C-alpha cells in the first residue's frame, strides 16, 4: 500500500474553511468539558449525555447561570461535584425527556401470521418478546422542541420513530434500515412508513440524510440505505405513491454522494476513468458528542494535523464503522486515521444499489428518462467496482487507498498495491448489493474466499481479524454485517451460498438467544468467537435495546423459520 507518514502528511492542507458551532452546541460542549473536570472521567462518563441535555430556560439565562457557577469556583477552575450536580438539576431536564414514548397505533401484542416458519415454541416466545420491544423503543418529537429550538439539540421530525436504544436516544440513519425490516415482520407497516417520511423530511431540509436526529449530526451522513428502506416497504405494499414522493428526494441524496467532495476519479490500466465515491464529513473539529474524547486523541499534534485527524474521525463516523483498523494507517492508532482518503467497498456497493433502485422507482412512476439515466449510472458504477475494487486472484473486493491529501479533481492511476488486502466483513458486502448476478462464475470464488477468510467463527462473522480494542474490529460481530452477508449469500442462488447462509443465520440466532436468556436484553453487538457473549471495546459501554439487533433477528426468523425439533442456544 501507499507509504504514508501520518505526521508529515497534509501539513498544510485545509479540510474545511471554517466551522461555526451553534451557540447552543458551543455552550453544551463547555458544560461537557466542565462536567469531566468536575465529576471525573471513568467508564460511566458519557460526553454525549451533556450535549443531549434539554435546557429548562432560554440559552442566555442558562449561560449566565453557568458563568456565575464557573467564576465562583475560579480558584482552580473545577466546579465542586455537588455544585455541578445542583446546576445540572436546576437548569436541565433529563436527556431524552424531549422524546416522549409513544405507542404505535399499528402495534398488537400477537400480530397475525407472525414468523410462520418458527415452529419451536421457545423460539416463538423469544420472537414475541423481541416484537414487544418496539414499544420500549418507540418515540416522538415533543412539541416543545419546535417551539424552543435554542433549548434542544434534538432535530424535530414529523412522524414517530424507533430509536436504537440507550445512549442512542434519537433517530439514526442506517440503523433505521434494519429497524424497518423488523417492523415489517412485526406488521408495523405504518410505523415503518412514518420513519421513511421523517427521513425524507430531513433529506429535503439538509440535502442529504444526517447521521441522526441531532444538531451535532448535521455535517455528516451515514451509509446511504434510504432507497433500500423504501424498496422494503414497496415490496410489501406495492404502493407507487411512496415512490413518487421519494423519487425527487432520492435524486437529491444521490447528488450529495456523487459530487465533490465525495466523488473520486480513478483511471484503470486501460485508460478508462471511473467515478467512485468516498466518505467525507464536513467537519474538522472534535465531534460535539465526543468532544472530550476527541480532544484527548489529538493531544500533542500540530493544529493542522489535529484538523486532519478530527476530519477523519468524523468521516469514520459517517462510514458507520467508528472506529476500525480499516481506516487506520498503522491499524492501531486513531491519530493515523485516513478515512477520507479511502474508496470503500461498501459505500460504492450501496450507491450501486441506490442507482438500481432509483432506476426501478422512476420506471414504476413513469419517469422513463430518469430511469434510463440511472440504469446507465448503475452500469458505470458496477464497471468501476469491478475495475478498481475487485481482486480476481483473491475472490473479493478491497477498499482502495488513495494517496493522502488527495485534491479535488485529481485523477488517480490504479495500481493493485493500493487495494487494502486485509480481511474485513465489508469485502463481501457487494454480494448483498447485487454487484454479481446469479450464475456468475465469480460467485463460487467469493464464497470460497469468505469461507477461508478467518472471519467466519462459531457465533457469527467477525468485523476484521485485527484485535485493536476498537468496536469495528475483531472479535466483534455486528448485526447489520451478519444480515447483509447472509442475505448476500442467499441471493447468489448457488447451493453453497444458500447452505452457508443458513448455517451463519442459525449460529447467529443461537448466540443472540443464549445471551438474551442470561441478560434479558438485546445488545448492539456480540462476540463472533463465543456463542452467547456480547461485544466490547471502543468509545462507550455496550448498548442495549437494540433496534438493528431486533430487526435482524426478526428478519432472519421470518426468512429461515426454526424447526420444532431443532434446539436453539449454545451447544
Ligand atoms: C453544518 O451543517 C449546517 C446545517 O446544514 C450548516 O449550516 C453548516 O454550514 C455546516 N457546517 C459546515 C462546516 O459545513
Ligand atoms: C435573555 O433574553 C431575553 C430576550 O432577548 C431578555 O428579555 C432577557 O432579559 C435575557 N436574560 C438574561 C438573563 O440575559
Ligand atoms: C485521555 O487519554 C488518556 C491516555 O490515553 C486516558 O488514560 C484517559 O482516560 C483519556 N481521557 C478521556 C477523557 O478520554
Ligand atoms: C438524462 O441524461 C442526459 C444526458 O446526460 C441529460 O441531458 C438529461 O437531462 C438527463 N435527464 C434526466 C431526467 O435526468
Ligand atoms: C468451508 O471450509 C470448510 C473447511 O474449512 C469446508 O469443509 C467447507 O466445505 C467449506 N464450505 C464452502 C461453502 O466452501
């Protein structure tokens, strides 16, 4: 791979010309910093908590009280814990109190024709317990948020939604895809449509879908799966009116991902120039929800290097894989993140899928010219993926590393050395996105490559082979990655692919089931090595709830059922 000295790279590059934090966010970051100093860090200190605090009084009143508190303890600048706590209780409501619970109108405790293939009564009971968790995770925007926008970092959305859970107390972008897949199994079609309506409203407002429903997520997106949410609902209802509403909004989102700074040009050995996309957050400061942590990461670096690292931290958050050796030069240190100089396999596969979906939606609503144009875009992207990211010898796709400090409009000559040959679950996502069609001879090679990658373990698919202590690395196994690879294998229609898909699905469900029997909760990630164990590492404690985990379990139970005489759990 490209040799790259993180410390020397991009010394003079500016990423973003200037960042203007809103007065509310600047204030809450100051509160977060003061809280860390006053209360001390430790595993239970969550910086996001402080930027989620709803203000009881107008910002100027709250700011003034905070200044008084800070200056009264001026001797050593830290506020005594009891005084801080008192200030917090007097001036703020609980995080999440501006997102009241909500009972979806389409919810019933035992939906008709629920996971019909599940014959094992223990598994059926568990499926119904998971179904009931939608009630725990359903939220709506409190009316007060729109009336007092300077007292809430929450972004109001028109319809109720399902949150992932725990510290993720607002709506999220890519999580919502698996939540919707689960809601459709549960018969909550209107709730699913409401989530899409809310996301479409955000895209119309921002020109792209923010990472999630908070002010501090406004400058980055997340893996683009909005068209897949719409397709899932359309498959269920065949109602073209949703497609008609969504089409212009999806065109806006497509433009966001296919123009500067997301677009990258690479020239293959036959002198054909291909357009691909990368993640690129419009942000080069500490993430407000993790300000104290990010500041700590870059301590000691020059100001311009700090900006680069902050940009690549925020960009990793846009990728959904925050954090992973996948984005690091030395596979270990966050200061060597170079996320924005990488062409990711999964992003480009998602965009191929989006282009295919837009072509289809446009055809259904009778916009033949858009349909034709997007069929051409999809075809070019497939060609680009197969020319730049595919590796025939190794039977899989690899991220492509650009030189550091890539500039606008540069055309990079392709070379095989720049493919990142490490094993990541993302190397197999193109199967899910239909980059290969059933019958393609390459399919056998991909299945063999996955089977011998080392990623397939007793309790699921590991994210990578490198144990870094980061969340998106070994031995963590994430629900969306399991689901995309299982569905991808099944979609090949090959005997081996389908067999492997069932086997991974059974092991995954057994592990989730066993864990649930012990802890009584569904968790955001598990340990691929050991059945029934949760994942670990990264910036925060493992979260429970959990939107996409529940969605994946319900979707797999719907697809594969569970025979009456087949035991579930760890053997
Ligand atoms: C971040 O997003 C907000 C909302 O769209 C916008 O007003 C602001 O200019 C953006 N900041 C940067 C640095 O692009
Ligand atoms: C806050 O702003 C309001 C409206 O501008 C003003 O009436 C009020 O006096 C201000 N309060 C403080 C404490 O500055
Ligand atoms: C900052 O980094 C140091 C050293 O890596 C670590 O011990 C400490 O816990 C970190 N503090 C925060 C708030 O992340
Ligand atoms: C389709 O593509 C052609 C050629 O690039 C362009 O001129 C036309 O405006 C496009 N039409 C639509 C509806 O996007
Ligand atoms: C996967 O590898 C194992 C040996 O490690 C082999 O027994 C099995 O047949 C392989 N399966 C596929 C689908 O290639």
